[in-house]
C-alpha cells in the first residue's frame, strides 16, 4: 500500500513539473511578442515587390515598388533603406520606416483633440496672424489605433519633427465611434512654408515618393492637411497631383482611415538642401514627368542651338501669407528692361523674355518653363522651376551682395545633370532701396555664352 502511495506521489510531482515548464514557456512567449516591438522579417521578392511582416497570429503585407519601372528607380538607395529599416508595432497596425515616416492601419483621427483653427480661410481674414497658430497642438487621443500589444516606442528624425507629437498623442482604440470611414490610401502631411514654391516642392516630391513606395497611383491617393494654414496660392497643385485633398480642421467628428501614411516632414525630404551632398535623389525625372502630366503640360521641346530660349524670372512685391501684409520681398532686380534689351541685342537669334511667373496658375508657369533653355533669376523660390527645365537646360542664379550663398538650386541642377552658373554682386553702389540690385549685363552675357557652349558642344 505504501508502494502505491509512493508511485502516486511521484506522478503528482512529475505533473507539477510539467505544468511549471508549460507556464514558463507561456510567459517567455508573452514577453517575446507583447513586451517588445514586433520583429520585421523582410524578404526580397522582385516579382511582387512586397514587404512581408511576420506577425504572431496573422500575416499582413505592405506593398513596396521594389525599384521597378524606370531608369532612375534604383539610382538611389533611399527606397531600399526605408524598406530595410522597417519596425512594426501594435500587431503590425503601425509600421515605421527608417525613422522618417509611418504606415498605419485602421487609425481614428479625433479632431477634438487637436487645438487650433480649422484652416482654409481667406488670407485677408488672417492678416498678422502668428505662424504658430497655424500649427495644431495635439494631445492624447488625437490618434487612436487597434493595439493589443505595446504602443510604438519610436523616435522620428529631426528634433522639431511634428511626427514626434503625433506619436505622443497615440492611444489604443477606445469606444470612439467614427462617423466616417475613409478607405482610400491617404498621406497625412503638415506643411511648413506652405506658399513657398521651394518648400512646397519638397512636400510634393515627398508625397510622390510615398505614393510610389506603397505602389499607389495618383487616382488611388488622397492628401490630408494636418495644419491650419489659410488658403494659399499653391493649394490647387495638390488637387492636380492627387485624387483630392482635405483639411483635418473641417472634420467635426472622428474619422477612421483604413490606410494612413504619416508623411515625411518637409525639412527631412530627400529634396531638401541639407541633402545637397547626395549624388542623386530617387525618381526625380519620374517626378518631373508625373508633375507635368498631372498639369496637362506637353514636354516636347528639343535643343536648337541657333534659337535658344532665355527666360528672366522677375521678383516683385506681393502678399503671400499673413505675416507679410505689406508684400515687401527681397532680392529684386533693378534694371529688368536693360537686361532684356542688352541680351536680346547680344544674341539676336535667341528668344529673350522676362516674366513674373507667380502671377500665373501653375499650368501656365510650367508651359513657360518647359519651353525655356536657359533660366535666369535672383536666388528665390521661383528658381525651383529648374526641376521642370528640359533635360538639356541651364540655370544662371543671381545673388545680391547681402545675400547668402546657398545651395538649394545648385543641388537641383546637380541632381538633374543640368548646366549652372552663378553671379554675385560685389559692388555696394549697385544695391539700392527696396532690396533692388543692379545686375551687370556683361556678366550675364558671359554666363549665357558659357552655358550655350556646354549645352551645344
């Protein structure tokens, strides 16, 4: 009898040991999947071009272009770096890429948790408005996502990057009932210098890269402005480029986005001047083609060295935003008529003209640029149009004596393999009131000659 009791005790001890081992294994599995970000296993799949995200329960995929479909598509490692530096959280509902942007599924945006005006008002009603009032202060609960695991522990590049505050506002989905569901792929952006063509171009370009990275078309892509700027002259460009745009301030109730990209901030764009040392940036020629196509502008100009087209860009005073009600701007040319007259005389077979392009809509601006061989102008946002010059084109950048030598436009020229000359005034007597500079016609003539030789050799 005692022997039978001994066997029963041994069986009981063995059973307790087995149960203990199982509990330990369960705790280890919980710690692996619930206490740390989900590991992201990336498989190279050139046929489908997709990222596979390994999840503990259900596998989901995020589409990636795989650098297909164009001569420049693989000229830069940007897409590959984004892909290789992906980190997934919240059951793969939140995926960050290289600390630059994020892709989020089933996210609820709650406008009531963003402090600031609606945006989109007529600029005249916002004159002298402080710029900080045009950026939302977002608080906990502004963004809500399904998350049974740990919320993202992630750091976006740039100490002033607004995506950091978006991340701090993120909470697991509660009982919020959205009144609207947006199923279309959407890119959320905060615009900074929203009426400046250069800074807006970095936003246009970044949004285009997001669209291509996730293998979408313009018709499949919407834009969400997460800012409170009044109406701006470049707003229509967004509508021309993508399916549509809307402002978060115009939503009075929570809205559910099935696919929302937290877009790269403008100062982190591959096109931004801080990236000037890069030998190339991705898909720049494809972006040019896309931009022109979306504005229905034909790009058919061919090089005719006997009849080059020279365009002077004029900078005149104008009111662009509420912080400058007088409309006064710097870096203007004093002797516009003289320049056109002298250059026309020096090159009688060339077509020489001068325009203030910002008076026109974007389509008219682009039509002027694609039919220009040599673009000349003072350092300023208008020179961003070098992106749309013909592939043989050239830029002459003029800089006043008081101006800083910056590389915004020389970088664009380098990335497009165009021709470039720069002139800087050194004579104090040629700087006059109202920020006007007398430009030396002989210097301009010499630079046109140099570019024409390179262009036509």
